[in-house]
C-alpha cells in the first residue's frame, strides 16, 4: 500500500475536524434550545414531548435509507453533504411553521436528516482516516469541544435574542455545518454495492455485530437518568447553575481526553474498550445513586470519559475492523438505530424510575451497564473463538 503524502493526510484530517466542529456546534445549539423555541411557539410540555419524540421514530426509517444509499451508490461523501443541506433547509423552513401538526412534521423531517449525518460522518471518517493511518479519536475530539462552544455561545445569545427567534440561530448553525461538509475531501472511488441484499447484510446479522451493538446500546443507554434528570436532581439538591454547568463541562473534557488518547487504546480491542466503558458506568452510576457531595460528583464526572468515550470508541473500532469495506455506512446506520431505540426506551423508563425513587434510579442504570459489560464479554468470547477456528 502506498503511504499518502503528509500534506494530503493533514488536509483530510483538518477538513474533517472542521466538519465535526461545525456538526457539534450546531448540536450544541439545537439540543438545549429547540424545546425553548417550541415553548415560545405556544406548545405545552406534553406537546413538546411528542414533537421531540417524533424524530426518534422517523430515524428508524431515515437512517438506514441514507446509509444504505451511500453504500449502494458508492457515494458516502455526496449523501453526507445532501443530508447536511437537507438539515439546514429543514430548520430554515421550520422557522415559518406554526401550530402543533406543522411543527411536528417539520421537526421530524429536519431532525431525521440531521440524525442521518452522524453515522454517515463516522463511516466517512473511519474509512478516510484508516487509509491515511490516522486515529479517529484525535479528530472526533474536536466535535466534543465544539459542543461546549455551541451550547455556551447559544446561552450567551439568550439575553439578546428572543426565544421565538432562536430558530434562526439554529438554522445559521446548520448552514455553517453544511458549508463545512462541502470542503470534505472525496474518498477513493468505491464501486456501488451490488448483489443480493441478504448476502450483503449478513454481517449485520452476525453474532459479533449483534453482541457489540447490544453491549454498546445498553452501556450508552445507562446514561438516560443522567441526560434526562441530573440537572433537575442537582438543582433540587441546591447546586447553583454555575456548579451544574461546570459538572457537565468536566464530563465533556474527560471525553475529549479519552478521544485524544484513542491511539494508545487501540491495542485493547473493541470488546475490551466496551468492558472498560461498562466498568466506568457501573462505578459512576452506583456511586451517584447515593447522592454524593459536590466534590465527589466532580470526580465521578471524570468517568464520563470511560462510560461514554471508551464505549463509543469500542463500537467504532469494531466496525472499522470487522465491517466489510462497502458496508461501512450501513453498519454505522444500524448501530445508530440500535443505540437510538434502546436509549429512547431507557429515557421513558428513567422518567418513571426518577419520579418514584429520585437519585436512587441511578442504581438501575448501573445494572444496565453491567448487562452491557456481560454482552461485551460475549463479544470478546466470540472474537477469540473465531480466531481459534
């Protein structure tokens, strides 16, 4: 194999880092402030919940359509750019919608395009960086940092922009993301995926893929109580907004550190990284169930680098090593669906658990992470058996 010139390697990684930055800046604006905008448009809490749940259902169809098209046509970069511009157009059109049903439909369509970008971007990154001998984590970490920039920047704008006009801030963020996508370098030419669908998708039904997807889904879904109710719980405990913001930032910084060190972890293997993620989650949620002091909360937030970061790297590393070359986007898409469906179920469950048990609901999340760790051990056993055969 011919080693690419350093200038090409640097340009590819740089442009991809800029795109990940644009993607996560947009996410940092959209995630906290879309509910605020919907409330400003006159929707009550129940209606907002329904509107935000709609994309979770539509992504089950949208993601495999987008990722499957990218593989069938051999046009991963082109489909990624199309999804980025579809997102930008969708959120701009959303600014003109009013009333429950128009808002529901437009949010579902725009968000379906947006959620398709993540598996497409990871598939593009894994393929392009592998060809250049670069680490995925060293590029992906810019997305994590950009999320902080997006959320903090949008927060500063809340004093200057009325909530009902905040949709235009989101639309601007998505347009910048789409424009950054056009700067991505083309990948090496890939022939369209041909042949019977059953044969080409055999990997997605393999025990290895299913065990890794199930393990990653359970470990990531164990974050449901944290994502949905930690801010409410910490506020009720008397923590200030500054302290709560700092706790969230510590978690993201820990995630960035793990991504920066990703190349050093490559020798562990995907299943081992998943098990490390599971152990981090078990310790984290088990301790948080006892409502620890602020100092210990800060220490536990450092485990986000393991519970989220190591788990994400393990799943990505598995697909990079095991997925057929022309099935990379499709595999990413089905992994994203598994993660989304399990997370949606756990988010609903976490509401019930937190309402009944408060912070003790974290105990159930520790159990979920432990189950994910067991499945990671199964994945490791399957891998070892395959090597012996």
